[in-house]
C-alpha cells in the first residue's frame, strides 16, 4: 500500500497544514499501510503536531483495526511531552456499522490499551512508556454528544480492565505466587463490590479437588482456588444464565517432573494469564453493570519439580469423581481447569467459559493473532463467537472429534491427561469436556496471550486477549 488518496477530509487536513501531508507522502514518509504513523507540522490547525495513522484497505477495516488504530496513535508518542490528544473519528465512523458511537468506544479503548507499558511495572525511569494523557478529545461532527461520551467511557473501562489483566500477567513468578494472586483478587473484589472466597490446600483436599492439588503439591507455594461473584448467590442474568468464567492460573510452569526445555522457560510466568483475565473481566463487568450475576473461578498453582511433586503414572481422583492417570505433568492446565469447572457447576453455573494458555499446539496451528476455541453445544459457541465479534477479537473453532477418545484410555483410571502425540490439540479439548455437564467453551490462548515482539499497537508481553470477549459475553445478560 503506497501513498494515500487525498480527497475529502484528508485533503482538507492537508490544506490546513499548508500541504505538509502531501509533501510527506511524496517523500515516502506518509503511507496508507495499516498502523503506519507519521507526524506532521500542524500549519493553521490548533495543535502542535498532526499524527496520521494508516488504516489499510477500507474493505478490511473492522473493530479490531479501529481499536488498534487508537493504540498505534498513542504508542507513536512514546517519550513525547503530550497531555492532550484529539482524534478525528469521521473516517473510522464511516467504516463501522455502529457509526460515531462505536468509533468513540473502540478508539478510547485502544488509546487506553496502547498506553500500557510493562517496563513501567518495576521501573520508574523507563522512557518506553506512552504519555499519560490529561485529556482525550474525540471529534465527531453531528454526533450525539451524550451517546459519544457514554461509548467512550465504556471503551475506557474495558481498556482499563484489559490493562489490569496485563499487569498481573506480566509480573514475575517471584512476585506473584498463588497466594499473592489471591491477595490481588481480594483487593480487586473489595474495590468493585464483589464477593470472594479463597480455597486453600486444606479445604481443597476436603472438597476432593484431587487434580488441582496434584499440580500444586510440588511447590513450596501452596495452591489457591479463587472464587469471585457479582450479584447475589443463586441469581441468574436476564438470559437465565449463571455464567462462570474459569481461568488457568499457573503462576510458574516448569513442567514439573516432565520438565520443560530451558529455552524460553522464563516466559512461563505468563501461564497465569487466563486467571488474570477472568479476575479482571468480572471486575470490568461489575463496573459496567453493577450487580450483574456472574462467577469467576481462577485456579492458581505453581507447577514445580520436587520430592513432593506428582509423577508420571500417578492416579488421582477429580472433584467430579473420575480417576485420572497423569501421564505428563506438563499437561497440568487441563487438570486444574477440570476441577475448577466442576466446582463452578457445584456453585450453580449454567454456562462455562474457560480461558487458558493450554497448549503450544494452538499457536503452531493458527499463530499468535487468532485464538483457538472448543465448545459444545453449537448455540453456545455462537454466543461466544458473537461476543468476540463485538469485542473485535478473532477466534477459530476447533472440532471436538470423539473418535480420538480411545487414544486417551488408561489401564488404571477413567482417562489419561494426555494421549498419543497426534491431534494433541483436539485431545486437550476432549479432556476438558469430560468435566462439564452444561454448555461450555474453551478459549486456548496458548498462542495469543502475549507478544514476543513489539507491534505498532502493543509492546511485548501480555496483551489482554479475550478480556473484552468475556465482558461482552457477560453483559449480554445485563438487565
């Protein structure tokens, strides 16, 4: 994609900058390539600089692109002295079915999410952070101002929730243990009027969470099952659902006795991203719809090798009564999620969605920009996918092929936690399916949870994926 077409609003902006935009385009500095940015002198405009962000072909412009345009804009201003940014929404609004209001929401959300910088978690002196704005001005001539304000506020809150999940996920394993994650969840619950219960290893044993305990028993940092609730006990939303969001919270995953290779093992602090996401999502939903009936269950453990650790060949009893043969201790996420899903159903959940950095196979299959999903029955997946569309997030459904189940049979137990290597991605979903009796969806963020390189719209590290989808799914049941 080369030089942009100067017509309409872009032509008028060029005129007001004294031809600066055309000059930059002729020089090759201003291009229409998606997320390409260029700073220009402002001419007669009431601004110090004009920042142009490319959005690519109009035919491919969608909600995700609109959000990332906002994020790319603020990230272009890293280490700049900026306190106010004004965004012209006209071209964005013209390409979105929701018009100016949807454009306002997505751009505001993008600016907030683009302002997150993980280097600032532990360092006060970093020069990598985008500017902290005092004011974001959204310009939409002819728009309904109150509606635009409400939409922008919604986008800001969703963006802040995503950043909450990212901050927790990016924190190091020596900083965030299962107990620390539980403490953070408690503080978030108190700040947002949520009920919370934290189940320690003794209560987990009394309840019969054998899979959950098997994963955490090798660590000196004991496991914690974190349960959060919005709304009253037993309440359902306007759709008759008692939706539960389940998150994998492996605060560090060494692989246990089936230890991982050393290459990139430092990234395994990110194996708690699913738990961080559901904790943030229930808080965000509560901010947008206080009292909305919703559950979040975050299974927090460390998977470590030691004399106490589970061994390949150990047989444990799950909370739902099934006996499970642990063939591979590095297939630990499905173990803790299985008990968390069962417990959510015991609390009255009628619909489940779990989020987990479950497999490397999903990233090898569809990369780091599309999240894989399993679900049953079909109408429930349709609702989850529709929430993803509203959130501007991409998903690809993977089939649950029951014919692979015989390859997970055990000599001693009801099921193995892994099967033969072929179709391992499908088998991960099939294993989890054994621990649900209600509509269920599984979102495997093993490829999408964090970026290994910086993009124009995001830094390296956790990116908040699925947070907005979970919030949209929950808010579909708001009164």
